[in-house]
């Protein structure tokens, strides 16, 4: 692998945030809302479901932006530590765990301060969303570059001259 730099770190964090915003957080929000409905034993009305899901999305995405900024030194150091590790799976797992741990810690702190530990499962849900987003982003960022065959372009005139030269060297 090439040496890990700040550009790699920024690309990975930006891509992870993009995956979190568009895929993993919406999926987690719906799953968390459904889990709350199932564990409470009552099926919420549609408006409650929409409001809770929307609140979860907005809160998570705002906090995820702060988390992305906080994760820069950790992501950079992990990338540097894994410089000599060729396994894409190891990189993916390590960055996924890092994102999940950072998200769990930050969201646990936030929920304990703001919600008085009302919903501790939110921290787990956010951690899973962050870890999944980091895994997707890392796997895609470290995919092997496509192999491109380089075919030299020879002008037709040069090809004709080469053919004449070869023909002239043949014994008759």
C-alpha cells in the first residue's frame, strides 16, 4: 500500500459521512423506531413514527458532522499504523471499529448530557451506523485500481517502413 496521508484521511472521512447521511443513518433510524415500537408493546401512529425518525436523523447527522471532525487525528493515525498491512479486510474492519467506538463514545456522552440517559440504545444505533458507513467507505476507497493495458500507438508510415526494413533483411 502507498503511504497514508491527510488526503486519504479526508477522502475516507468525507466518504464515510456521505454513506452515513444517505444510507446507514436512515436505515438505522427506521430500525431504531421500529425497535422502540416493538419493545414498548404499542404500535405508534404514523406521525409519531415520522417525527421520531426525523428527529433521530437530524440529531445524528448534526452530531456526525462534529464526529467527523473529531475523528481526523484518529483516522490519520490508524491509517499510518496500517500502512504496511496489505489486507483490505483488516483496514476495513479497523476503520469500522474506530468509527463505531468514536460514535458510541460521543453519542453516549451527548445522550447522557441532553437526555439524562433516557435512550441508551440510541448510542448503539449511531455506533452501528457509523461503523457500517466507515466499512463501506474504506472498502470502496481501498479497492484495487483497474488494470489498464498500455498499447503503444505506431503511426502507419512507421509501420510500413519497419515492414520494408524487415523484408530487406530476409534472405531471398
